[in-house]
C-alpha cells in the first residue's frame, strides 16, 4: 500500500505540480527581495525598457531612408517586432536565469540544488527571478499596440484568435530554447554565449521580415530550429502575405504543436544533461 502511494506521488502530474510550486515560492522570494528597494527596481526596469527600445529605434532609423524593408512597411515590421519582443520577453522573465547554469556547473554550486527536495529545473529557472525584465515585455507590448493601430489587417475571427495563440506559443518555443541551451551547458560548461546566440540572437532575427534573409536561413529557422513559428509563419497569415517557402496557410495554426514538441525535446535534453552531470567535488 505504501509502495503504491509512493509510486503515485512520482507521476508526471505530481512532479509538474511540485515544480510549479517550487518555482512560485522561489520567484516570490526574489520578488519580495526586489520590492524591498523599490527605487532601484523602478530605475532598473526603466533602464531595461530604454535599452530594448533602442532596437526599435534602429529600425525606425532604417525607415528614415527607405519606405519598405523586404516589401514590408514600418507598421508591419513593427508588428513582427512586437510579437517577437513580447514572446521573448515573457520567456526571459520566466526562465531567463537558465543561462547562469554554466557558472553553477563550473563553480560547483549546482550541487546545493541537487540535494534539495525540489525539482532542479524549477530551482534554476526561478533563481534570481528578475522582475525588472518586465521592461522588455512592456516595451514590446507598446510597439505591438502601436503597430496594430497602423497596420492594414482584415480582422476576421480566426486572425483575432491567432494573436494570443502566437504570443503564448512563441513564449513556449523560446522557453524550450532556454532549457535546451542550459542542457548544453552540462557538456560545454562555458557556453552561455552560444545559448545567447539562439535566444537573444533569435529574437533579433525575428524582428525583421523573412523576405530580407536568404531562403537557406529561412529554411533553417523553419525546419531545424523552428523559431519561425514564433511570429513569421502566423504573422504572414494575419498580414495576408505569402511565406517565402510557399507553405500552406494551415501551417500558421501549428505553433502550439511546435511549442509542445520543442518543450518535450528540451525536457528530454535537460534530463539527459542532468544525469551526465559530475560534481566538481568542491
């Protein structure tokens, strides 16, 4: 009877609930710590907002010289930018601390997380939860809102429904990239910059229209590392534009499936990486 009860407690649903609870408790602890210095929080959030806004300033400077970029006017590029920035900002807010894993592996502090009765992934994801990253989300949301007031879209019911689907799925895909990058750091312990190339670099790539890139790159981020499902594929459907690879319109509705598949593969990579971890002995 006791054995059956213990087995039931190890079900995936129980582990997921335990991970969410652990994440919530650790994140809440860091939020309370942040709110103890409210002036500092406000300044760092505003700084985060301003630093990320410079990315969009660069795009606006381009449009001071051209009328369209890859056939996309400023409002449509801002639409792509806002979708990418909000999706990535949410993922960065939730689990942006994953890129610190390599440092923990090198200095041996990961061992302290392994001996705690809580899921390691949840502990690493919530470590140093930075509420200031809301500045990036806010900035992306403002650009997205501005673009929606300028872009010419035939708002049908399916296009309206696709908007929140894009943001949630995009956040899930970026979360999977964060976790997979962290799993890679179990092998290459000084690989945070490699991880950043796919996370921060990926969101920068998606801020521009797919038509400005070579088709080989577009194929790579569609079929290999499916970042195109964050905004390119669904956004071209919403805007009524053809995708450079000529994919059917129904592909625009596949981001939730892609996000689920990416998260499953990232979870598998994380478990493999964690099992291969060898303590520094310190």
